[in-house]
C-alpha cells in the first residue's frame, strides 16, 4: 500500500519536469530527516551518514535514518530503486572490504540542488571478488534526506606510471 503510494507519486512527478513538488513526501523520506535544512545541517547529516556507512558499516541504520524509502539508485548493481534493494546490495559488499573515506562534503548547484559526495578508497575485498577501487558516491539531498544516488567507480590496476595515482 505504502509502496503503491510512492509509485503513484513518482509517476506524477515524472511529468512535471524541473518543478518537482514535495519530493520529500513523494519519495517517502523518513521522519528522522527534514525537508528544509541549513547548509550546516545538511553537512552534519552527510557527515553522520558517511560515518555510519563507511566507518561503522551500519548500513541499515545509515539508510533507515537518512534515505527515502523510494531512494532512486543509479548503481549498476541494483535491479530497482528503493532502500531495501540498496541495503541488500551494500550488505553484500561494504562489510567485506576496507573502506577508507578520503573526503566527504556537500555542494550546491546553481539551482540550489544539494549533493553529498564521498570519495572512498576500497581495498581488501579480493576474497569476495571485489577489486581495489577508487569510489565516488554522489547523492542528491532534499533537506537532510538522501533521495538519489549516482555511482562512479574505477578499478585500481596498479599499472599506471603515476606514483600518486588516485589518492
Ligand atoms: C537548473 O534548472 C534548469 C531549469 O529547470 C535546468 O535546465 C538546468 O539543467 C538545471 N541546472 C542544473 C545544474 O541542474
Ligand atoms: C517515525 O517513523 C517511524 C517508522 O516509520 C515510526 O515508528 C515512528 O513512530 C515515527 N515517529 C514519529 C515521531 O512520527
Ligand atoms: C522493505 O523491507 C521491509 C522489511 O523487510 C518490509 O517491511 C517492507 O515492506 C519492504 N519495502 C519494500 C518497498 O519492499
């Protein structure tokens, strides 16, 4: 039922172009987030989310607290949107690798859209078939709620000439 409401709301959003009314509600942002937030509140939310995710590896806690139920996910590894699918995907990866967060910050485009960015060094996942990688996660925020994720990942081959490659 709740899911149907989200789908219906998303369908109506898609016809509206840039004027996106109340995505906070339409995407099912949790009540631990808020639709309007100051830059410092957004940075604090992003800081806690990335700490839960990459340092404490409390994936479910991180997403339940900060991500919309209808989280739009451009990760190539998921088959559909939504935090359940995302928590399922990350639970197969994050606990089994060493994630070293290099930098985490929040930025704004000319339209006032907010993005949280995390740059991470991923290693130690060989046994799971996960290559050492440079990873960038860009997540669009509405207030302090995480609503849409873009994935950028590059495998570290170790064969490049630059001794300071990637990090
Ligand atoms: C800002 O909004 C305009 C008008 O909707 C859109 O054409 C443009 O792509 C947006 N810019 C960014 C950086 O998202
Ligand atoms: C917040 O949401 C949770 C989970 O949906 C619910 O259990 C809780 O009662 C809500 N709290 C408030 C204050 O609305
Ligand atoms: C997500 O998983 C929870 C717990 O397993 C379940 O209660 C909920 O219905 C699921 N939501 C969706 C949209 O699949």
